[in-house]
């Protein structure tokens, strides 16, 4: 039985939405989404993990159904502190943490800041070693100019071909329901501001010099045809994190939870069993 629930957890700067699966189980797993998406991207993986685990899928502050305050930092370090507060509020001692893309770098921050909150760490196509947003873009975002650019772009109805290209998915994957659910966050009038503010506050790569300090049991998963995160980032993690387990998915891209949810869920579950038999 997969018992689901949804609620909001208050943190210092707003309320964070939680979508949960497998509420009848005890062992907690938390899945963190990446940029410009929300908990929906984890639906297939979460449903499979929920056969054995209690699965929490939070919307990062500013994303999905969570609050979107305009006066806070949207850096990865700030987001990590909020997720730490959520884990503590859930009163589950420690979680198996999984992060995708930006969520992976946020998860790495948590592993460094509060390793006692984690039972294991799974990084799916994470960032963390690249340089951040180019200075002119960050400067324009801080001036407030990018907000208008994103607002204009989002006011135009997104086409299935655009979403397929953005997610590196085959066009047949983009069903009307998928299109509606994936683009839902873009319909929120505050979303353009949040994305622009995320660029303005970007701190990608600030933990690169500390990655070697991650001592939580860690699994790194990467698709060999990922067009978003270069293979160099995978190699840098591989060479830097001690006792790292790795899995390369041939012929897979960046959004692995959509491309191959069954395989990804199996990888996560197998690693959890290895960490906590």
C-alpha cells in the first residue's frame, strides 16, 4: 500500500511544500529536484521507492507549491539550510538524501554542513565543480533586467518541441498531461522573478574545494549523453569524493527520472540497502 500525503513545513523565510509517499513505512528517503521544476519530476521514482520507504519530495523555496518570497537569497547554500530545517522538522533523525542537478549540489552542501542528518547521499547528474553564472548575466539579474526577459518568455505558450529539447527527451514522451504538469510552475506570476533571483544569487561551485570532505556514503549517477552537466564534472567528483560509488547510464541524458525512472529507482534502492542492510 502506498499512502500519500501533502503538507507545508514552515521555515524561517516561508513555507516549504512536501509531497510524501509511502507514509506507512519508517525509513525516510528525500528527493530534491533541480532548477525550474518541482516535486512532480520525481513522481515515478517516488512511487516505486514508496513500496519500502517513506519518501519525501519537497519543493525548494521559490519552486512548485512552496512560498516564493522576493526578499530572500536563492543561492544553493541558502536552499541547503532550508532543507536542513525541513529534515529536522520532520523529526526522522536522518534521511537517505537524493539530489538531481541543482538539487544534487544542494544535497552536497547538506552533506558538508550537517552530515549527521544523512544516512546516505545519492547525486544524480549533480553540479558543483563548474563555474557559476557568467558575470554579465548575474549583473543583469541583480539589476532586475532578467525578470522581464523571463516574464516575456513565459507569457508565450511553451511548445512540446521546446520542452522536449529543454529536457533532452524524445517528443513522444511529451504527452498533453506531461506538458501541463511540467509547465505548471511557469504559470505562477512569481516564477520569472525567482528564476532571475536564482541567477543573481548563483553560487555554483563554491563548495568545489570542499567536495573531498564528504564522508557520507555517496553514490554518483550520470548519463553519458548529458547535455547539461559535462562529463568533466562526473570525473571531478569521481576523483575527489572518498569511497564514492558510481554508475554511468549509457545513452541517457540529464533528466534521468523521466528517461529511465525504473532503473534510477532500482539504483537508489540498491545503494540504500548496501548502506543500511
